[in-house]
C-alpha cells in the first residue's frame, strides 16, 4: 500500500486553456490514476422474468437472424450495466512514484512476489473484497485521473459499491463537470468536453446512470423529476433513463428482482449523494 500513498507538496493549477498543460500540472499533486474492467454476470444468474425484461426488445423483431443478432448485442452490453455485471479488475497508479497495483478477482491464484516490481498484482476473493481494497487506497488521495471516468468508471463503481454495501471513501468524484479537481477526466479534457465531435453512446453519457436512478427514487418518494412533492409516480419516465427505469408496469417487478440479484437495495444508494 505504501507505493500508492506517497504524497508530494501541492501545486496550484492554472487554467491556461490548454488541456495538456492542465493535466501536467495536475499530476504534480498526489494523484491516483485508475481504470476498471467489468464483466457480465452469467445469464444463469437471472430467472425467467429477469431475462424477459433484459431481452424484451428482441421480441419485436420477426426475422430470426436479426433477432439473434439483437440478442447477442444486448448480451455484449450487459457488461456495461451495473445491475447485470461486476467489476473484475481495477488498475491503479501513483502518478508521482509511477508505481501501482492491479486488483483482480480470482478464485485460484498462486502469488509470485517480485522484488522491486513497479506493479503489484493483488488477487481478491470476490468483487466485494476488490472494491473494499480500492476504496481503502482511494481515501489516501485528494485527486484522481481517469479516462471517461465521469461517464462510466465512477458511476459504475459507485453503484456496485452501494449495491454490495461497500463503504465509499470518496463521494465527490462526480461534482462540477468543468472542474479538474478533485477529478480530472482526460476524455473530456482531450476533446474539450466533447465539442470536438467525439461521439458517445447512451450508456457513457456523463451522469447517465445516476440521473436515471435519482429519477426513480424521486418517483417512489412521491416527487417529480425536479424533486417537487405531490407527484403520484404515474408519469412517463424520460427516455434518457431507459436503462435503469422500467417504463412499463409489467417490467417493474422484473427490474426489482434484477436489482436484488445484483446484491442490494436501490433505496440505499440515495445516501451516497
């Protein structure tokens, strides 16, 4: 752990209008760089109702070949949804020392200790242990650097940690989008916040997962999407919440069961924000 907790004196970040300059000066601080890898849970983990919910779009397709292609596409995307996948690896780097750790889930692993190795490979028994070790390291840093972290990595690990009841040591990584402290997203810096034309799919839009979740929690608490009280919860859920929200009543039960399979209660997630 010591390799990832060495601190250096802080330096002020000056906004010079050049993303590369911002990044270089940002890295002069005690900074954690990380990236996550996810993997879809086996379909056997979901019952018949849950699978019907996941693949309902395929029932609208008459052609058998097109139907199978759509099913395969949905299966591939399951690794990107926090209710149908899990974090299997987190790679971390101390930007000052250039030393790091790679946490990964492994049922059986024979550890080989390499003296003075720049990267330590640490096996974890399950996702819960992996996330717990990650947040233990993260709490020692005030700054973090990611690539597309606002759109995917951070919302994903927030939700998975909440579902598995793993304490989150850093809850301020999804603050003001145009600030580079405490979280610098290189994907946004290098594309000037996507104005350069870099396209993103719906699942990668900044705050996408959290917006959908917050909207559903607001509905259950009798409020509209803006937090106003007196809402009966019967309004149509916006299309941009379609991954986390059940737009049809017959799917709501299946989605609740799906969230239960993922490992937790969605109402607990509200405590994080």
